[in-house]
C-alpha cells in the first residue's frame, strides 16, 4: 500500500487475517518499521489505529476498502489531516 503524505509517498505492506468482524495482522514500512495491528471489518472495509513515534508521536487512523485485488482509503494523521491510500494485493 502507498500513503500520499507530506513527506512523499510512503510505501508499506499489510499482512492480515480476517476472523468475522475483526482482523489481526502486521503493518510494515521502511519509514516506520513493523507493528502489529488489529481492527474491525465492516463488509469490504477495514478500520484500525496505529501509533508512530517518528517524525513525531501521533496516532494514525486507517480506513481501507478492498475492491477485488485493489485497496483504497485514507489515513488520518492527527492535526496534519487526512491522506489518500492506494494499493494492490501481492
């Protein structure tokens, strides 16, 4: 997946396992490293929050919708606003 942020395109990988209305997995990027994530599943949409410490501490709120093998959505980065997310199944 790719987040279009003020720091440029931030690429990462999601590895998830869905179990009913919830999911668990790992979110990995070169900038932020790897972190365990878990959240909710509503139809084709995943929602979760993650904390980062660089470039400053903040909570990122993700909303991602899957359509076939592609994903799109957004990540809200605290007071910095909301940024688009796109990606494809590997």
